[in-house]
């Protein structure tokens, strides 16, 4: 019996630490349906700056709203239109290390850049499929070096730019093969510069280097652990844990950077910690997770999960809008 127990203890000690990752707990929420300050009409994209303030792409109100980490209203900017600082269904937001805010201005087929208080800085893009043009840009992400990645949905590609909008490269194309997309609705970048893309209608996540070299994929249509049903968006924390807004399964799933399933939370409903259509997702420097619930016009905040200190590991699992 002693030998059996020793073997079990040894086995547990050698398991990857990620096996004990826990889903974060519900902390608080804010928002309701409407057009007043702090209200939303289809909130989609989320971003968090270095100080922990939260930016919400309030799509049908054609504006960006800014809040404290506890949901206190700070400011807003934007209105319906195509002028500088106006929006046509803004659907994505990202913040760089200087707290500049990039907005995926979907119906205007452009990216707009602002200060953290909403002062207009610059823009780039137009309707089309040439380099630097867009067909319904839905999400945007910024890496540590300031490069900007845009999920160009209708063109089924990711485009990469400098922080001033100079075109760098692109990858993708319509299909279900490695490196192809059928609706790239979400994009995120980890600390090492790896790029993760939510391939919505292929029900998967694909991983690339910063120049578009395919690294891996995971997912597949279903409701089981690690399966996805029309995933909408994605975020990566400072430790490289990947969070996916698994929209039609009404949950958030957590994975390692190579696609190993870790944990999940959420179910269909209107109670605390439940979701109707989880769309946007963002993570602050402390590991708190913010989720935009499209239909319920609210933002929910969840506290950091617990992962024991690493010991060692063996083997590996290759992960493989409507």
C-alpha cells in the first residue's frame, strides 16, 4: 500500500501545474440597456489599459465608453458617422503600452487611434481587399512592440501594421486548412509575440508567430471541454493563459498557449456569472477578467484564478456574428 501511495504522490507531483488551474470567481458587474452614460446597446469589444481602466466598444451607440476597474463611469467619445472620431458600429478595441486606444470601426472599414481620454490621433483603412484595406474589421490587438493586428473578417485574413498604420504583412485566406479562416472574429497577442485568432465558423483557435507562420490549432464544434461553438473573441493573460469567449456555449474557456484545456465557467442565464451571448473579453495586469455580454448589455468582472507554483511536467498534448 505504501508503494502504491508513493507512486500516486509521485504521479501528482509530476503533473503539469496547469492541471490545477481554476476558473476565476464572479466579482461584480455594471451596465444596462440604453444610451445613457454607463448603459450599452450591444457591447462587443473590450480593452484594459496599464492603469486598469476598461474601454468598451458600445457598438450600436457608436461610441467608446471608459470605466474604472469597478465599473465607475469616466468618459465616452464617438457618435454615428464617418468623420474623424465618429464610428459605424465599432466592434473592437485595444490599448498599447502608452495607453493609446485603437478602435476597429467596422462599418467604416478603418482603424482609428485615440488618446486614453478620447482625443483623435489618426486613422487608416478603407473598403476593399488590397493591402491596408478592410472588409468589416471586427477586432484589433497590439503587441509589446506596438504592432497592430486587425481581424479583417470579410477578407478572412489578419493584417499587421505599425502603430501609425503603415502596412507590414498579412496572412490567411478563406478555408478550413491550417492558416486559413472562415470568419476571424477575434485576435490576441501574448507576451512572446505569438498571435491567437478566433476562427469563428471553423469553431477553432489558430496560433501563429507575429509574422503569420502557423504554429497550431485547437477546438472543433461541440460543447465538451475544449470544444467550441461559434467562438467570438479571445484574450491572453501575462502568464500566457488563453481565454476564449465560447459564445453559443455561453461560457469562457481557458487553455494553455498550446491549446491544452484548463478550465471554464458560465452557463446560459441572467444571474451573476451567467451569460446570454459572451462576446468581448479582456484581462488586466492583475489577471482579472472582464466579459461583455452582448444581449444583456452588461460587463461582468471575474477574479483571478489560482494556479499552483510549477514543479515539472512531462509529455504533452498537441492541440491539434452570426
